C-alpha cells in the first residue's frame, strides 16, 4: 500500500468508536494504517538507494582514473540510455521494434485519429531511441582508439555532440 487508505481508515475508526472513545479510536486507526505506509516508504528507499541506485549514472570508467567532464557527461548519459533499453524496457530492443511497428498496425486495427497521432509520436521516439542506442553500442569502443589526426578527433567530438543533442530532445520519452 503506497498511500493512505481512507476507506479502511473510516471502517476501522467506526469499529473502534463502538468499543472505545472517539479520540483514542482515531489515533489507533491512523497508527494501524500508517505502519504499512512506513514499510512501503522504507523498503522503496532501501531498494532505490542501495540496491538499484537510481540516483547514480554509471559511466563505466575504471575507478581511480581521471576523465574530463565532457567525457563523463557523454558516458553517463549514453550508458544511462543503454541501461534503459537493456534493463528497464520489457524486452529491450524487441520492445523498441514493436513500438516502431505501431503505425503499421494502426490502420488495420481501426485506431481513432487522436490515437494514431499519439502512437506515431511514440513510434518516432522509439526509432530515435533505437538509433541512438545502436550508435552508442558501436561508437563507445572508438574512444579507446588513438586518433590519427586532429581533424578526425574533432569530427568524432562533433558527432558525439550531435548525438547528445538528439538524446536530450527525446529524453521525455525515456520512461518505462
């Protein structure tokens, strides 16, 4: 139970009022029903803070190594995207491919126009998530290679910047 159940509160309060004075009945009812809420809050705090660690973006860097902030941002954000696709989506890439196919299925299933617009936006976002995910999977190993020229290094940096911007534009669709 993640929120206060007023129906159970009033049922319990009415039952207790028949047996004991009103003020005591109210205090007992709140206390009895508040205990599951405390348990829910504490268990979620422990799971999110110490097991899942949702407050941390993993860069994948070796401990004790130094990386400039621009590199840390790139790796934190794209490893976050990788984690989203692989860990948070039900079937990972298969889920994205299903979302991409939604517009094809809309016509044959008779969706209303407003539903079509929503599903088309969902499909477009899934295409972009899949593109960025695949780009990152194929790209991140390029950073371990030595650059041959300054121009090559700048081309790679500009490409990474473009991909970061594209990811920021769709961040609102990254929920599961």
